[in-house]
């Protein structure tokens, strides 16, 4: 079973994610942004790997968000980068 997200990495850390990440639409993106706020974090940036199919927060946060999107899904705010 995959370790629960979010995963945090410092610039000097090796990025090691679980091998069994699953997905495929219907993601609720809001808990990650809620977690950042609840933990009183001020990230330099948040990067989301996604198919962009799901429920987004209504308003963008006060930090940059990059959506790395595999597929044709649209994002309501932030910077969308196409992955194919």
C-alpha cells in the first residue's frame, strides 16, 4: 500500500515516491491545499501531478501552483504544464 501524501522534499533530498501510486480521475485536490493551510506552511511552490479530473479549490492559494497534467483536463488557476 502506498504511503499517504503529501510528500515533502527539500532541494537536497532525493525524491523517492512509492511505486504503487494509483489514480484515474475523480481526485479531490482540496485536501492538499487544506493541509498546507492547517500546517501553517508557506511553500515556495506546490507541484501537482494529475490528469486534472476532479474537484479543485474555488480560489487559488497565495503561493504558485504548477499542475503537471497528463491528458486534456483543464485547471482553473495556476500554471498548467502538459505531460505526454
